[in-house]
């Protein structure tokens, strides 16, 4: 069993496409205003393990406790992938993810070299 003290913070990745980009931007900016989370760039291509365009929100444990339920209620048709940040990137993405909406397949090969966790 892991102690939750290993969680540094959380990432919530908001997935969108060209038709939903404006709504995703509005949602992410509203999350910043409401919860004080940090917003990353609006990527117009898949980045890292993420299969779609996305924007990352970084939240403390305290912020995440409020952010996740809010995203569940306000994401519309957008898919959200959230995970803890423990320093174990492969496990955080592969084993510890939380999906709002339909889960998508991540490209976890970005975290492995010769089969080992990067």
C-alpha cells in the first residue's frame, strides 16, 4: 500500500478538437479563476502520451478535491484524464488515472525505455 504523501500534485488533461477548442479554453480559464490552478498551453496536436489536443491543469491536493467534481459537472462532452504526480510517470498515467467521459488509449511508450519506467 502506498501512502498518499507521495502525491506531489495532480494533472487534469482536458481533451478537445477544433470544434470544441473554444469551450475547452473557456473551461480551463474558468478553472484557473475559480480554483487558482495552473493552466498549461492549449496544444493543437497530441503531446506526450495524450492522443488528442489537450490542455493541462495542475492542481494541489486541496485544489484537486474541488476541481475534479467541478469538471465532472461542467466538462460538457469533453473527455478529461486526471492523474496524481508521484514521480512515477508510467504508473501515474497507466495505473492511477481517473477518466471523466470515455477513456482513451494513451501512448505510454513515451515513459518506457527497454521496458523500464522512465
